[in-house]
C-alpha cells in the first residue's frame, strides 16, 4: 500500500456532517494521524477566520497543520499563525463583473478575514454564507469604492438566477478568471489558475511532501481539481453528481464519517 503523508479535506459535505459539525470519529482519526507525524490540511472556500473553531477541534495548531482558504488562493500555517501563500483577485474583473450583474438580484460578496462585504443587491440568500462562517455581513452601495484586497468573489442568489449568470460569466471570462459553482446558490470567481488543486501544488512546495503522497477528499465541483492532483483522490458518497468520476475511490458519506474511514484505511492501516 502507498505511503501517504498528508490529507487535504474539504469542509462542508466532507469533514462536517449535514449539521455543519465535525463528528467525533473524524476528529479522533485526524488527531491520531497527526500523532504519527502526518500532516492535515483543511481546504475550503472560506477565509481561515471562518473555520477557527474547527481548527481548534482538530488540534492543527499543536501538530502543525494548514488551511487552504479561498479555494486554494491562500495557504495559512496554523502553528505559526502565518500566511505562506496569497493570490489576490484583480480589481478590474470585480469592476467588470459588477457592471455585468448591475440591475440583477445577485448579491456580489467577498469574504475577508474579519467580515463579509457585499454589494449590488440583497436577496433572501445573501447572508447565508456569512452566517455559516460566523462573520458579520456589511452591504455597501459603493462596493467598488472599497479599497480592500480581495481573494475571490462569491455571487449569491436563488439557484435559477445563479445558473443563468454562471453560463454567461463563465463563457465571458474564462480563462482570465475561474468561474465555478460550489453550491446551487453560490457562484465562486477566483484568479486564473487558482483552485484547490493549485493550492495542493503550492502546499507541496512549502512542505516538501509530493502531491503523490497526498490524499484529497471532497464532495463538490470546487473539489475536482484537488481530487485530480492528489495521489489518492476520494469522493464522498454524498458528492454532487459527476464529482465521483474524477476520484480514485468513493467512500462513505459525510454523515457516516467517510473521512475517518479513509484515514484508518490508508494512513493508520487499521
């Protein structure tokens, strides 16, 4: 059996159950592998500040884990409280996209370290992500005047609206930027070439652990590049349609502790 030294875990739908809680079975397995000297990275679309309680539960600070935030746009060294890799979103694309969706019901947001800033419009879905990550939500009529570095844009609306604008913006802007869906109500736009797979490659350079000795686990469309990059890509049983086609293996669902199952099988050799 191959020797794996690092596991990269998506959050929602993978590490967490449907109640947004990490099952104790997953926590125990993750801590056990870290005691063996193995490395754990959490790969998420959220800012690292939005997952602090999860990081604490997994003891990443004690053992030296990492957070790949903003879908791989930033790498945070938990133990040393230090950003090691950071790619910012070009403001010119923010201006162009804001002009495109002007007059629509789309909420254009950007999650930052301490808050979520938003503009263009408000709808019933606007604050969902801010509430999930536990950050305050601020709507700005003058969103484009904000002089704040941003790592990505998150466009939020009902599934029908997001689907409509997804096809328009993807056709117009790729490959200048990445346009993808993380949920039916969430469209994410990141700098060109930035995804969880590119984040794994950057982490390989930082840690010296080759991607072939990494396991990646995920359930959604923004996990596909990560599943393809790692030596072992594992999709959850609850994955979005088609995601499993890009994985080497499909494990139990997030509610059945599929993360712990893979750690026991490939790292703890139980």
